[in-house]
C-alpha cells in the first residue's frame, strides 16, 4: 500500500531529526496524524494553538532544534499567529504546518468550514518563509528549504500549508526520504565573512584603547568565543535580555544591565571600538526606558547572519555577515588568542565594568532592586534552573539587571513582540527539551489567565516546573503606567482565581510566598524532587 503525503511528511520529519510535534488534532488535519503514533516522534497536545506555538518556542530555545506545530484550517491558523509573531521577533526556529480546505474550495467564498478569504496570505505576513503545497512533488523541496534555512540563516518561523485533498494523495512517486534528507543534514554550513573583512575587524579591535562588546540572543551559541575575545581584549560585555548568562554572574567583564539604562549607554559611548554580536539592536532592548534613541557607537563592528538586519538601526563601519559562533572563531584566530588573559588589560576592563555596574544598579528603583534580588534567590537556590518569563513586573526588572548562570537560562516574552500568556506553555516546551533541569515559570496573575488552559501541560508531560505567580491582583504594570501619565485606571483591577484551588484541580502542590525566606524555602523544596509546584507570590511585598 502506497503512503499518503501525510505519512510521507511524518517520515520525513523523523528523518530530519524532529523528536516532538506540538499539535491539536481536528477533522481538517486528521491526515497529518496518520502514521504519527507509529513513528518515534512524540506528539505534545495543547489546549489552544497559541499555547502550541509558545510550547514549540520554548522547546526550540532550549534544545536548539526546530519547534514543529500541526494546526487546522481557519481558527487553528489564526490562533497560532501570535506565537509566530513572538518567534519572528526573537528569531526562533518554528515550523507551522497547517491544513487548508481542498484545492477547489480555497477562496471560493462558498462558506466551507473554517474558510478564510486568504489563509495563506495571513500566515505569510508573520513567517520568514511560506509555501502552499499544491501537489505531493512540492513537499520534499519545501521541507529541505525550511530545514536548511533554519540551520544556516536567521531562524524565523516558517509556514507550510497543505490542502486536505493533497494530504491524502499518494506519495508513491516521491523520492526516497533518505535520498534528500541526508543531503539536507550534510549541507548545513555555518556562513562566515570574507577573510579580508575578518582581518579588518581584528586589526581595529587590537588597536582599540577601550573596546566593548554588545551581545544579543544570536550570540548564545558563541558564548565561549565571546568570553575568550572579551578576556583577550579586556572588553566589557553588555548583554541584552536574551544574552544573559553569556558571561556568568561575578565575571569581571559582565554587564548584565539593559543598554536602555543611561549608565550603560555612557559605558558604550566611552568605547572607541564596539563589537555587536547577534543583536538586532532593537528598541525593546536598547531604547525601552529612554525617550531618546540609542546613540550610534564609535567604531562599530557588527556580526549578524541577516543581511538586512546587519544595516538596520545602528550602521556598522565594518559589517560581518555570518553565523555568530563561526565568525567569532575566525575573529579569534585572526587576533591570536593567547589563552591567558593579560592581567593589565583585564584590570582595565574590569574597573570600567565594575564602576558602570555599581552606578547602574544604584539607578534602579528600590522596587526594581527588590525584584532583582527575588530573581537572584531563585538563581542561587536552583543553579540548574531555566527561568521562563511572561510580561510581568519581576520580569521587567530582571530584563533591566538580572544575570543568568548560563546562556539560555533566562528568556521571556516581554521584549520584541511582547505577547502575554507566553510563560506557562513555553516553560512546558523548555522542560521537554531539558527534562533533567528544573524550570521556573514566572508569570503574573493577569498574564497567566491568557493561557490558563495550558495548566494541564506540566502534568501531562511529567514536567519539573514551578509555576511562580506574581500576584498583584490585576495588571499592575499597566496600572502604574496609567497613573504615571495621569489616566484614571480602568480595566486593570481584574480578579484572579483562587490559585490554591486551581492548583488542586490539576493535582499540583501550592504555597504562598511573602518574603525572601519563604521563596528560598519554596525553591529548596521544589528542587529536592521532581514535581509541579504552584508558588503564589504576594507581589505587594516586593513592589
């Protein structure tokens, strides 16, 4: 019996290394599920397609693999668009595969179930690559393109749309899966700039009296190279939100403060050469807390894998188009890494770093300092933890001045696209990617209610997750913002559910935290055994 295109797709994903698929089965995507149970791919069910996308996002960030989602026509696709927008903003490798009505039904306006005027066009607006598969022969090339692009270019959400009748067609005429998937996996080569550009950048850095590095989420997998270069040059390293942990807490060159803050800006402006690595230099990292645009640094050298992004916002004197890790390796080779930092060079950079960090921390409000201290208790009590955040007060404070112990151990949705409801499903995805590490989901009482349906995820997937709810009985940050601009608060004092009863409904333990001692005790208990724990924080204590 010949395979259908749907079963061919499952086998192809398996051959391409996919181990998890996040999906909700429906009448219109049943053919995506034919053969799935017999494969080695684990299906992870959600309660809403937005949650699916966030789960796949968290999984992709922690594993480094493509997060794959199955959705249905119409509402399934529109529900996942928000997650695709978040993935686009943060350069996350997400692949959404959606069914569509039969080829003769698309765009007819005859009222078919889930019919949209232009489903493909809607999805294409939030995808880096999109294609409708109109015949079985289209699928191998489309999958090959997606997996090559997500491995060797800026990772952006991809969208493949397959009409229902095409999914059911025979795949007998298609090439053997191994024939093309092995070539795809072999062909992944990290791009690097030309040697002349590398040499020019190396010469500029070596001649600098006060060099500095700006690193973003695209530098996470270049952490060793960033550290080696910073120590070789004695250069302070300013880390954006998604770069925290590239240099760990206590490193003499680590600046874990937002470049939005004025003291950090002054540090950057004092540098005579700035190397920006894997950062889009976007507003939510660089200008969020300042009314003026981030100033153009002197002697800017910029590494980015995206040709267009390389020239946006901050224009480099030396652009280096390439993969961050591969380019940094080449740069280190050109500079000559002695392996042992020069004591005088390190002392100079460390002094500038310490002075900037001291002034920056002092500039935070007392409430922000308390909230950063809250996060540091979690970090010190659970050194292996991954902290996944939503848009909530403690996360905002953390983005200003919290450092993680390692790259990828701190990420959230409050930069870039800024989607609420992210943390809970994303923490489930993170736990699936790193099942032996505890995951802390940090979410506000308001944000949690955007994705309450995903409370079942940690239980169903045997996750080791602490759901830490920052309970200020409403949208506290929005209320504060309204008051600051003399708007009478409206719509922000929402009533949260009884979180103790909610935890009990899912079979989770629950506790209330009212101070740092209580937080320490809760995190210690959580870390001692694999469990799901709901921790309700009386946020007023830390505000």
